[in-house]
C-alpha cells in the first residue's frame, strides 16, 4: 500500500504523460451517507479500489512526487438526480506530465 512509492516508480519509468482514472472520493463518501439515510437509492461503486482520492489529494500526491498536473476532470454520471454538482461525478481523471 505504498502509494507514494508507486507514483515515484511511475515517474521513473514513464517517458511522458500519464492519465489516472479512479473513483471520486467525495462522490463515494457523500452518496454513501445520503444512501444510508435513504435520501437516494443505494449507491454502488467499485470496491476493488484500494485508495479513494479527491482531485485535491490526487493532484497533491502527483506534485509531491515530481509530476506536473496538466488537467483535472470530473466525469461519469451523477449517482442521484437530486444532487448535481460537478465535483460529485462518479469518476476522477488527472493528466500529468513528467
């Protein structure tokens, strides 16, 4: 579970840009709470992901390990039609360069 080590190794072997796509931490946390209180239907997400990141924490991780972040995207669907704020989309993608 050495996330910094994995990012450093990606930096070492990369020849250019990388793209990381993962679950959006805020979406998972907020929608799980809303689903628990029955405000929205049961929320499902990819439970095989070992670490959840927000755009801020993933960007910080990359910058701390030498990457220059080019773009940050929130994409995917909104798990509920009741809450539609861009940073609550289900997925997060970051493009970074060496």
